[in-house]
């Protein structure tokens, strides 16, 4: 796509997102609610988002806000395709939905596009191409998500659901990579993060390996250039995390051009391993454990690319432990 066509497409995309829906009202008490919030560029977000409030949240004086980035599973230029997928994720079926219902907390899901017209820009995983977008509605989706959470906090407070300033961040597959990378970018606002189905590789808290620089989203070599601020290692080292893989998972995003460039792929395979489990997965864990970071890793025997009720329950238990902790002074 040439620059003029790309700019025109992005403008149309933003216009569609901004006017595709009007705000919806919550459902009556004692039932689940789904609220759709339209894009608000003046507030810092160019795309809609949805909030799912389970009936189990009714009557709670305060809680945490769970955020799960959307993951449509395929590129499409139609924002309504991504909206429908985000609604299903929030309201019907996802790890985030399970956790929200189990813990009685609201769930925010953004409606970020994943355009098919912009080649190899995997917005739903917050890849390098996405982070390098410097203008237009797709600029800094990570910061747009923060703006959505701030907006949702005010909306929820008005509805009698005040939430903690720090976010619980969850994801699976592409959205897991988004959650992992977002935690590096903004650890100061993440209370805890969980991510699974991560193709045996997550961003590591290191700038190099075997003398080879690890650029975003592999590592920290050019972090300040990408993020616009230095890496806050102190804040990051205080974020509890839970990362997991299924032993039989064969969904290897590392091998796909929209997820990783050829150079990124070559480095991952050379420095961390070709086999997702156990080679690459074990190598990544070793980096984190060497730095004694508060992250739990788990491999589920016999599980392919997906979760089951037992895994979802462990994710919910992880977040429940965070919620139960007394506030730090």
C-alpha cells in the first residue's frame, strides 16, 4: 500500500470506529451487563471499547479492572468484524470472561483493528511494526489502551463500581503477547499480568544474548527509542506475572511474517531454540529466573493451543491472590 492510500485508509478507519456505535446503558441489576463505549479521540482513544460487568460484581464496594486486549484471530479491514469478536471475548467466552465472572470484577476489551490492508502489522500482538506507527489513529495503541482504562474508571465509578488505579492484565495467544509487551512498557500501572499460548517465547528483560542485541519485542536493546522513555526496571520487578504454555501447543507465531520479521525469527530460533516446548520455553524461563523476577511459569501436559476450565481457574486464582493482598503504602 502506497503512503497516500495508507493515510486515506487510516482516516476512514478512524471515522468508522468513531461513529460505529453509540454508548449503551448497563443492564438491570442482578444480570450481566455489556457496555459499548464509542471512540473518543479527544480523550486519547481512536477506537471503541467494551466493558463487561458480570452479575457477580453487583454490590461490591470496590474492585479491580481486568483488561484483555482483543484478538480477532485474523486481519480484516472492517472494524465491525473486530467489534463483534471483542464483544464475544468480553461477554461470552475467553479466559478474561471466566476470570471476571469468577472474581466478580469488570472486564475491559478494546476494539482495536487489525487491518488486512497494512501488511505485516500485527496490532493485536503490539508488534514492532505497530509500535513504529508515528501518526494516525493506530499510533501508540498501548497509550490508547491506558486512555480507555482511565475513561472506564470514571464510567464504572458513576455506576457504583469504583476500581483500583492499577490494572489486571490478561491475554492468550496474540493478546498474550500484547499483555506481555504492555507490562514492559507500563509496569507502573499493572497490578498483575497473566498470559498464555505465547509460542514458547515472550519478551525478555535483557538487552542482549550471546553478544547479540535483542530489539523490541525480543528484548530491551532499543527500548527507550520504541517506548519514548527508559525501561523502569524497578517497577517491572514488582509486577507479579503468570505465563503458561500447553505441552502440545503447535501454534508457532514465530514462524509467521505478520508476527515476527525474518531477522527477529532468525534470532529467536538461534538464541532460544527452534522447538517451542521445551527448548525455547525453557530458555526464556532461564532468563527470568536468573533475574529473580516475580513470574510463575507453567506447562500444562497434553494441552494444545487453548485452555480448559482447570487452566482458567488457575489464572483466576492467580489474580485472586493479587486482589486479596492488602494495599501497599
